[in-house]
């Protein structure tokens, strides 16, 4: 996981869910059904979420 100014570029599902104030299951559903407003990346079969995408979503930007 790369860092820029001490901030991670990606987060695991549990942490991303906390940032978005959603349940981790919601993000997993978005990934599985490809129906969410953002898409994860997969690292060794695990989901990871781009911090930049999370920030855009929080600021109401359409991805």
C-alpha cells in the first residue's frame, strides 16, 4: 500500500465502510453485483477501495 503524505491510497473494506458510514456488507454487495457508486480493486483476491474514490463519493461527485 503506497502512501502520499502519510495517507494510504487504498483501504480494506472494513475501513472504507467506516469512512462511508456504511456496513462492510454493503460494499461487498457493490463489488459482487457491480451495482455500487464506486468499484473496488482486488489485491490477492481481497477487496480494496481507492481513497480518492471514497473522497469523491463523500463530496457528491459522480464517478
